[in-house]
């Protein structure tokens, strides 16, 4: 069948790109919900409803597995859809389907621990030795998923989130790199003022930000390691498909790109990142 990749817009292409490299023969359908992007300022209920509609569209296209290549959708909607909707939907359509996210793989990469591993609570307060910064949309920051889940696993890591309300839209609409660099520098400074120092490592907790990862790298102290979501997600999908042979990623290297927004090409920033012109069909 095929692997579906979903994002509110073009950010998920950063994950998609790595998945295509990792699974060169698999069939992929990418869906960008650009008519409703950005998701980061929306309510939880809206994000759940839009994510569910995107998954239905991709399952209708024949996808078996949908990867939510969007932190906002994964942190706000994934668990609710997996627990409250997918089991009934599977019975309704009479075939196995599933939705995976990118937050769990990122936390595994950030902690160096498998998801199942939770630290034993200790009586004494653990000393926080490392500071991890997370740049994300406001909805992802509000969910506190990175703080909560990393704290369960690594009590020696202190997590601080910096919401960047305008950044995904700027990337989506092809803003100039100078303007993006200024906004990114202001968020890096804001995080530094709040913590009192720069983070030791950082998560770009919005898939759009990977398109401008070099600007984050330039704004952070030289050599600050960035935890890469595309790599972490490709590793996790590979392990998942090995464990679940009932899901077929296809083998004819089909690549389709759908959008709920305006079909056709994408902005220059995105095509530069992708390394080729992209043409989207109407969803
Ligand atoms: N790229 C998505 C994320 O990772 C969504 C950005 C948005 O729509 O606000 O959060």
C-alpha cells in the first residue's frame, strides 16, 4: 500500500525527505493541510478535528500507516485519535491502519532511552545537569509534552520551551531569510534570558523549523547539538514496520503530494530545502 505523511503545511516535508531516502522503494502520499495552516495557534479541539480529517483523506488514498510529521498534531491529537478513534475506524473500513507521531521518536533521541523506559522516582530531588531547549509552536508548548515525558525518563535534564508564534507561518509563506534570522535570534535570546544561559542541546520541536535549521544553529552558541526529528522518525518507522509486517509500505516508489490549499508549486524557501521543484495536487 503506501505510507501517508501529514502536516499542516510544508514543515512535514523535512521528515518526508528523510523517509524517502530511508525507504526509496516505498510508496508515499504527502498531505499538507495548507487551507488550515498554521495549527500552532488553534485550540486543541480544532487540531484534533483537522488531524483526523487529514488521516481519513490519507487512508482513503490507500495509506496503511500515517506519520503525523507535525509536532502540534502529534502532541495534541495523536493519543486521542489512537485511543478514541482508530480502533473503531479500523473495524469500519475492514483493514489494519495506524497513526504514528514524531514526538515519541524525538524524546527517545533526546533521552537516549527507549520509550518504555521510565526512571524510578527517587526520594531526593535529582540534580538537573543538562539544559535542553525546545523551540515549538504555542500549541506544542502548551501541551508540555517534552517537559513531562523527558522528566519521567531523565531527571538530570531540565527542559525549557520557547513558543515561536509567528515562525511556522513565515516559513509557510516564504519569508526572506533575513526576516527569519531576526525572529529566530529573538527567540534564542528570549530563551536565554529566561534560563539565565543558553541550552546545552536543542530540539527544533516544529517540523517547519528544520527548513531553517542553519539559522537556529547560527543563533545558538557554536556547536550546540540539535536533536534531529527527521532522523529520529525514520529510525522509529523502520523499527515499527519490522514489528508490523501487516503494514505494507509499497514498492513502486510512487510520490504524491496533496494540498488542501492552492495546488501547484511551493515557495522558493521550501523548494531550496527540498532540492527540486514540487508540484502539489488538490486534496
Ligand atoms: N509543522 C508543524 C509542527 O511541527 C505545525 C506548524 C503549525 O501549523 O503551526 O508543529
